[in-house]
């Protein structure tokens, strides 16, 4: 969770839980599920 906290702060969210809710609404998955699925490497391509 610490990684998510730091990332949420870097992209402008003060509350990591709010970032997670927005991410889930936008992507229909949580940030952790996104990472486990390997989608972070696809987004960088």
C-alpha cells in the first residue's frame, strides 16, 4: 500500500483511498489488480 500512497500523492491525490475509488471507476479494476495483470507494462508501451 505504501507504493500506492506515494503514487497517488505524485499524481496529485491527497487521499490514496480516493485515488483507488477513481481508478476503479475509470478502469473497472483496482490498482493492485491492474498491476497483477501486468497492465502497467502494457501502458508504458
